[in-house]
C-alpha cells in the first residue's frame, strides 16, 4: 500500500529531502519525495497501518538539525508500489509552506573553510544543504535552484556532490565551488581572483579606509574598529553623528575575549539568523577601542558574528573587529543591486566589492538584546534570518487573503492566506520617497511570491496621515478592496495576545502599551494605555495622565519641549537657559490649543532632559531614551534587582508633580541612576495597583518603551513578588514592527 507523509514547517532549504533519502537508503526502503507548495511530501510503501506508523516514527527521528516541523500528516493513498527512490517535482500552485530565511554558515562549513586539505579551503561562498542564502535569493517557491538567482551551472565535482546521497551537499540548491562560482569584482579594478580582491580590501581597511562590500542580503559600509578615523568617515557618510554602530567578529571566542557574554547571549549570537546582540564590553575593549566613536553615549556595543566565509576571512586577516553598517546613503534604503550600489557607493568610497548573484529580498541585520537579570531576549529589529516566516507563532486559518500594512514608523507589513503568514523585514521609517518606494518594491515582491493572489481585505493604522493612504490609490491589488482601520495601541495589544496565543484564556488579561505615539482622534494621541481583555475582547481601557502634545513632531525631536509641556511651562531656573523668552511666550500662548497626549516615550525624553540630556535635537530616534538607559544599567549594577524605592505618585496626579519630586532628588544630590530606578519603580507600582484593582493575574507588555531590558526585568521582579504572570513578546519586536500582526489578529478574532 502507498502512504503519504506531509511535513509542514521549516522543511525546505535545510537538507530535509537528502536526510529522508539517506534514512530510507539505510533501511533499504524505496521512497519518493518532493518539495511542494504545501511542504515536503514523502511517499513510501507499507503493508498495513502498523508498519506505516513504525516507518513514520523512524523518519520523525531523523530530521536535519535546521529543520523545524510544525506538524505532519500520514495518509493512505492507493496500492501503487514504488520501484526506485527518487525526487519528484509536482506542478506548482500557491505556496502553503514556511519560507526558509537566510542561514548563517554552519560549523561543518566553517571547518571545511579552515581545512587546508579540503577542496573548499578558503572558498568564500562556502555553504551546504543546511546553510547559506535562502530567502534573499528566492524568485519563487518551492526552494529549488531554478527558482533562485543562483543559477550558475555546477562543475563536474559539484554535480557529483549534488547527486551523492552520502554527501553533505546532496541536493544543496546553491552548491558551488571555486571552479563554478559566480564572478566577484572590485569596482575600477581588473583583479579577478576573489582571494586577492579580499586582501586588497583588507589592505585598504588597514590604511583606515572605509570600503563597501556586498553581504548576503545587502551592502555594508565597513571599517577597522580600531580606526577612529574610519569610524568618523562612516559617521560622516551616513550623517550619523552619535547613533551606535555595530561591530562584526569572526567567531564567539573573539567576542568573549572582549565582552561579557552570558549563556543566553552566546546562544543568541550563535543563532542561524546571526543577529546583532547588544553586549557589555570588558575593560580590555574599553581600554583599546574608542567607545564614544563606536557607540556614542551608550555603554553597550552591538556585536554580531560573521555569517559567511568572506566576512570571516576579512576580519581574521584584518586581525580586528570590523565596524559594519548598512551600505546606503542617509535617508535611503539599504543598497542591494550592483548597478545602484556602484552609482551611489562608488562616489563616496574608493573600493566597492560585489558579486554577480542577485539579491532579490534585501534585509538589514536583525538586532536583539538579552535582559541582565532574567535573560529575556527582546527583538529590537526583526529582519535578516527572522523573516519572512515565523514558525513559533500559533497556526491560524483565514479563508481570506489579507494584507496588513502596519505602521509608518519601523514599517513592516504582513500577508496572510489560509494557514500562512508572511512578514516583511524591518523596512525603516517611511519619511522619504526612496523608503516608500522600497516599501512598495517589497510589497510587490511578496505579492509575486504568492503568485499574485488578490487581496480580499486590507488593514491599516487609524492615523489619517500615514503614507500608504496616498500610495495605495496606485496599487492595482488594492482597487475596490475593503479597508479596515485599527487603532494603534489596540493593534499592539492584539499582537501580544496573538503571538502568545492567550486570546481565549479563561482569565482576564491586562495589557500595558507604552510607546511614543498612537493616533486616537484629532484632540488626543495616546502612548500609555492599560487594557483589560476578556476572551479576546477589550473589557476596559485606562490611561496614564495626559499633558499637551506641544508642536507635534518638535516634541519628539527635542526632549526639552517634552519637559516644558510636562511642567506646563513652570521651568526651574536650572533649565531657563534652554528656552528663549520669545519661545517660552509662544509655547504658553498656544499651550491650551494643543492636542492631549500621554506618550510614555515623550515622558522618558522629558526625564532624560531633566537628568542632563542637553542636545537641542536628537540625532536619531530614541537617542534620549538610549542615553537614559546607561543610567538604568548603572543603577541595576549598583542597587541590584531588589531595589524597590519609588515616589509617592499615582496616575490620578499630574506628571508635573512626579517630575517635581525627581527634581527635588536631583537638586539634593541623589544619584541619577537612583532617580531612574525610582522612576520605573513608580510606574511599575502603578501598573501593579491597577492589576490588583482589576483582579489581573496575567499581565502583558507591548510598545517600543519595552525594548528597555532593564525596565522589563524590574517589572518581571515586581510581578513575581505579587504572584502575577508576566507575558512579553518572544518572536516579534515590542515596537511598531508588531502592528501589522496585531491588525491581522483583529481580522482573525473578528472572523471567528
């Protein structure tokens, strides 16, 4: 009898078919196996159901290490007998499977790369069936060589590997070697040897030059980390005076020599997504490297491990960390096309290194932080290696084809159909024509990936001025499609409920949403909301106190304006110098006509100004909050997690009263890090009082403010003491990147 095993999950591009064929060969079974748009389908013969289940169990015990099977189904088909084991290629329809992200090179490939007797010794694009580029080079699904931008003909040796069931590159769709690899080039150089080219780049880096090089999913601008001159050039080219830059290391041991690395942080660094992890430097790093140049005003450093052979080789030969940031001009999306990069990057650096394989889905590096006390991993930017499929989200079904456009800041969209959800990576803030064009490109590429299935419904943010309200008039797929608006913070809350699958929990759930801005109506913008959910529905909504949203975006750029608004213009003499008399009079004149807000993000900005952040304008979003975070880490180190002092303030009072108490502490000489901890303890105390009043035993957190790992740890400790279960985002970022998924959850729950 013929049986079919259907596997759903991350089962393509991870060596799944080779592993199953080897398993069958070891047991002398004949099987047929296929990558299909439904997953991997495996056909085998068994005389009866008991034998079929025994064989199934053997297959289930032999998954490749990178595979992640969400579910499997066994079905009896007919009486056909399989004569030979083979791969079959069915006709393709719309994909109903998880899409494999780009995977960092694996330990086996790293060993081969360093083995002088291996044919792939120092082969810069080494990969196998379980690692390498995947999503970034995919033209369509399923993942087969002919469906990618990697279509160079294999040499005889590579072809033999590809067809040899005992070889690690059996059915490796991007299999290649030095003989049949795609061409690499340095702009304005005739050198054709890749190794020599990379040595030219290393020599330039040693001479304090900045160079551009094409990574797996987009271009980087890189410099030697010991070179303050090179870092200064990068900051000038990117118009990025203080925003922290990331550095790239060759391996984990390299990082551990210079940074404090917990087990949780080590695991995060070694993840196949190769994310940037925010780490605390040891004295040896601070004594040898210019922390100010690399990380601005912060006391942490973003660090990642080289994810490919050519990146490892450059760092190893350079004998230093490499500062690496996205290769783009200020205000533009990341460069990923060779011709565009040569136009834009060759004008600003002397050397641009690139290769001929096209990138189809450009992505920045993902960024995460691990909290110091409870080792909670928080995703700060969900991008390379973490999209387009997120396997750990609960599986849900919709009969509609749904497009959720998310938010304008930290833009990210998602597409859902049947059991599938595809996420875009982080696409930046939609504040320029180039970035909105990039958003449209990504949306069209995703639409192509799912064979242009028409959308039945589109979800958008409630904000009346978001960019896609004007753009979607030109989107043919949006013509005559119903559009549903979702309030920003409601989307945040539903994103958390949906991610953790606690929508239908029997107990009432409290959700706290703290962020910078969420449109409510013309008179009110929100940013500090408390929701009570009961079986997925909002039962109650509460607010932290309001103040005036003074001059709109001016407040988000200038923390001193946040402080002025919170204090209602009653500025202590210590701060009078930061406001001209004309400006003060103007603020007071328009004060009562301004919209109300309770933005926790702007409260944090105001606190930063109170404690000494004196720059007139933030050079990047969240700069003041990041500056303040350094005090929180110092406070945590000095006081430990058990510090419980707070102010006698509650949400029935004004923010002005709260800030006056903190000012009294500051003037009395209380340490700034102590004031910071007392601030978050006071907010946490009010959250817990609200939980007690509303009999909440499960509490969830969402919104960009909860990217602050110290704050999350202190609230976790407070919840533990009060026997409250705390829920935080695990796979989505707490910031606006999760808005699209929250919009989708509104669709799921309203469709039930």
